[in-house]
C-alpha cells in the first residue's frame, strides 16, 4: 500500500527551466493527440486484414522507438523553482496522457473553474452517450481542482454524482464552484452540460489527509498540487 512517504517520492522538483518544460510540452503533447486519434481509429477503422496488419507493423516500430529511452512507473507531480506544476500523467488533465480528454481547466478570479472539452467515441457507455464513469472522472478532477484553487487541496473523500439526462458524446462544458470549507474538508459542486443543458451534477468532499495536515502544522506550507 502507498503511504505518505511514497506519495512524496512522486512529488518532485526536477529543476527544469520553464523553457525546457515548454520544449517538452511541444514535443510530447502532439504524441498524446496522435494516440487519441488512434484510439478513435481503433474503433472506427474499416480496414481489412492487410491494412490492419500493416498499421500494426508501424505501431510496433513506433513502440520500439519510444521504448529506447523511457522512465518506468507513474509520472507523479513534478514542479520547478518558478512554481510550474506538471501532472502530465493525470487521467483527466494529463498533457502526456491520451486517455485524458483532456480537460483544459480555466481558473477564474471569483473561484469558478470550468472547461470546454470533447468526449470522442472512445468514451462511449450507453450507445451514443458518454460512459457514466467518464463523467465521474471529469467531475472528480474538476471539483478537486476547484477545492485546490480555493486553497484547500485534498483527496476525494466522497463524490456524489446525479445523472440528470444522458450525456451526448461530443462537445461539452463542465463548471464548478467551491461551496464551503470546514476544517480539513472542502465542499465543491459542479455540472457537465451538453447542447440540451445540464446532464450531470456532482457534489464532492475533498479532504486534506492527516499527514498533510501534520505537514502544514510543521512547515506552514498550505498548498500542494
Ligand atoms: C506533498 C505531497 C502532495 C501529495 C498530494 C496529496 C493529495 C492530493 C491533493 C490535492 C490534489 C489536488 C487536485 C487534484 C484534483 C483532483 C484529482 C482527483 C482526486 C482523486 O482522484 S483522489 C483519489 C480518490 N480518493 C482516495 O483515494 C481517497 C482515499 N481515502 C483517504 O485517503 C482518506 O480516507 C481520506 C484522506 C479521505 C481521509 O483520511 P483522514 O485520515 O485524513 O481522515 P480523518 O479520519 O482524519 O477525517 C477527517 C475528516 O474527514 C471526514 N471524512 C473522512 N473520510 C471521509 C470520506 N470518505 N468522505 C467524507 N468525509 C470523510 C471525517 O469525518 C473527518 O471530518 P471531521 O473533521 O468533521 O470530523
């Protein structure tokens, strides 16, 4: 089981300059987008045996190239001295993660957090509609980041999701607000909307774990990503 020490090992100042980070983003983000396109093509291609075998050969070559120099394990949270944080492996917002839609969260001064995002055919649950677990993924991240934006980062304790109408695949918007903070707990609420209005509502309780509260007492540092 991961303990707080393991968590700290995945929370690293890797000393990169902002320029190096920008160069890495420019290098790896298009790869993630290519892989997203491939996810959709895996579902939609009508290729016959020859085309699929040929495509798989190219993908196998690509895997060999990408494996030449690689890390192992999860990406974690990385940051630098100027406070640029990267959670590039994150399943909802990760810049290097093709599973992420991704959410490009916008943080408003009034505390509101929102994103326009797109769910492609690879997020299907009921025929033609988004999988409910994917909606929960989006809302978990959105509400968690809303709590963090309000200065109360924490792990999801409870996420309550109400599915009001089926969520169509395609272009969607999510938005959230902090409701209140009570001690170690931050309460946030938000929605996902499609062309016909709100499809999913959620409320979440985000809790600064005991070890984080103790660390705050010792260091006075409030925020983690
Ligand atoms: C420097 C290193 C940084 C590492 C980063 C660490 C944390 C991440 C922080 C911020 C991330 C920010 C943004 C990211 C945004 C979203 C990402 C998605 C979020 C997730 O995807 S995250 C994965 C799913 N999540 C889990 O994997 C949690 C597993 N679980 C636990 O880690 C513990 O279980 C925990 C922490 C929940 C509680 O542990 P604990 O020991 O601190 O709790 P404790 O007993 O002291 O209770 C304190 C008060 O919370 C109440 N309370 C307790 N449990 C509750 C529950 N479940 N629901 C509602 N209220 C609850 C008590 O009733 C009491 O309330 P009261 O104070 O009023 O008495």
